[in-house]
């Protein structure tokens, strides 16, 4: 466990300069929310940018050729993978907290009436998106490298858009969605719980796939 934490620290040290761009990305999210007069937009774009921040570590390591460093460190490939996903989880958790705070602030500033269900549902879905996007991109980065696979970072958004389009064509989708909303309205505490669980499951499945890819990769 100590070596996994050390691998995570190594990623944070390497990405320190890139994480400094967080303030600029958050400013963009705030501007979008202000222009749209919607706190939800700020929360959503904050989490979209979290995927960009978490994925930049691959670009940094690739440019510095630090994969060779991992080859000489007393660190198993599986431990490096666990450290990388722990790094992503911490980034995602920090961004969720920031999105939650910005959502409340933007709601007050813009006068947007953000009820409890929309607030928690947005955070839950945003974290699920983070888990899905990171879950798709990390194994691809490990397989093909960041430079070759960066174009695929938008793939999760396209998949979600197509899925929503297909679901909306179903005649019973709106009625089923209404039942879901009624259920979660009556059980509000389950919204963040479901969001966390699904997001973690997506990251865990991705970590298993990434481990299979990386352990077979020559460094």
C-alpha cells in the first residue's frame, strides 16, 4: 500500500504544473454558468474539465519519458496502475467538491432556483461521467500512448449523446424517467450514494482492464 501511495505522489509531483491550469478551467466553467444563468452548467463543465486534468498526467510522463523511470523503480506494474487510478480518484473527488461549492455560489449569484434533487443529481451524474470518461481513456492511453489516443478523449461524450438519443426514441422513456425522478425525490439520500458507487465501479473495472494491458506492455 505504501508503494501505491508513493506512485500516486509521484504522479502529483509530475503533474504539479499542469494542475496549475485548474484555475483557468474553473474560470471557464464559471463564465459558462454565468452566461447561461444556470448553476448546473458550471457544475457539469467543472466535472468535464476534471477529466482533462486527470488525463494530462499521461502527456506529462510521455513528454518526459518517465516510463523508463517506472521500469527501474522498485514498483510493480500493478502498483503503478493502482497509484494512477488513485490519483484519478483524488482528482475527481476534489473536482466534485469544487463543483458542489461553485454550484451553490452560482445559484446565489445568478438567482437560479437549484432544488435539492437537481443539485445532488447533477453531482452524482457528473461523478458517474468522470468515472466513465476516465475509465474509457486510461486503458486507451496505456495501450496507444497519449499523443496517439488523445482524440478518443471525446469518445465518452459521443457515446452518452448517442445513448440518450436512442433512449429518447423509446415511447416509454419519458414515463420511466418520471418514475425514476419520483423515486429519488422520495429517497434523496440515495442519489449521491448511487453516484459514488457507480463511479467507483466504473473506475474499478477500468483499472482491471488497464492492469491487463500494462502488465503485458514492454517498457
